[in-house]
C-alpha cells in the first residue's frame, strides 16, 4: 500500500513529501475471488495535514501549561465542546516543534483497519528517510490486546531515535471513535507505550468513556478542560485589539460567552 505523506517542519516553514510503502500480508480477494497479498486503505492527505488557521491570538498561559504538562506526563488530553479553541491551541503550540505528526480522526475511522493505517501513516512522515519506513500490518484486526500491542510496537519501532528533538503527535477529534470496541484497549496501551521522544496531544469534545483516574494518578496523562481553554481578560483584549469594538461590548461578550471563543466572536460582533 503506497501512502503519500507530508513532513511538517516548522523550523524552516517548509514541507517535505515522499511515498512510503506499508506492506500488509492480510489476504484480500481479486474480482475473481482469488486472494491477493495486498489490503489497500486509501489515505487522504488532508487528514494528516496540520490545519492552516491563519493568524491566531498568542496564548502564552496555555502554552506554558502544555509545556509543563508534557514534561511531566506522557500525554495531555484537551477536552471541550466545539468552538472552545482546542484545535487552534494545538496548531499554534505545534509551531514549537520541528517535527509534527497530525491526524484528524473521522467517524469512518472507527474501523480498525482504517484507523491503524492512518495512525501509522501519520507517524511514518517523521522519517527523513522514508524509503526505510516499513510498518508491519500483517494482522489487521483488533481482536485482542496483544494484537493492538504488537501494532504499536511495530509502529513506534521505526521512529527516529533522536531524543533531543521530540515529536509532537496530535490526534484531533478523537471523540469520533470513542464507540469503537477496540478504543479502550488502544487508548491505554498508546499512553503506556509512548517512546520518550513523542509528546502526545489528544483533542476531543468529551472525555473518553474509560475512567482516567488511574492514568492521571500515575502521571501518565494530564487533562486540560474547557474552563482552562476559556479566554481570560488579557486574551480577550488581544483578540479584539484594533477592531474598533468598544471595551464595554467586549466585556459583555466575554461575560455572556464564558470565554468560549466561538461564542465570544459572535457576541462581540455588530449589533
């Protein structure tokens, strides 16, 4: 299966692209019913591309919180309703990293074959030598913990070993696959199996159905919720700086929206 991927490099604001072959020995069938040795999953480059959101309001308060969180925990979960600024925060924070693996999850990715192919493709873009990337996906099911564990071992086993340049892995809209039967096992194994040089951000509209207290108590996972995402007074002032909107109108909009950025922009618009 050939996958086109993009390596996002914010050091020089350039991009690199190449083709990587991820083999699969899971048999499929030809039109005449004869098995083949290829199981092809179509890969959309847009889902593996860091969103271009244009200029964003600097939020050093949250950047500092994320840096502290990722230095102490294996992963950070950012939870909040639509329009609370989760993706914008992650996109802005990603500029601090020279290597970023981004995967925007869709509802159709509830199928393990699809999800695992995208997950592996996102991380394969972290290699400057893509011709050497080979992720073994010869067991395209998630019927047991051992199969998920083997998938993660195979995927992370080919990651660059340079510990001085951490990789930011972002899984956006993760709530879309919470209902997958395999999600609970994958979620826990992912957090526990992360290499030291991978910083994981999980973006979702609600917290995963599985209890998080064990991961949090072991400092494996930290949570940034909607209250922390809310724009404070300084951030709100910067958001509307130079727009000509009155201070009173901005204050009223912040009060009524509770700092939720999408509602904040609506409330401070023209009357």
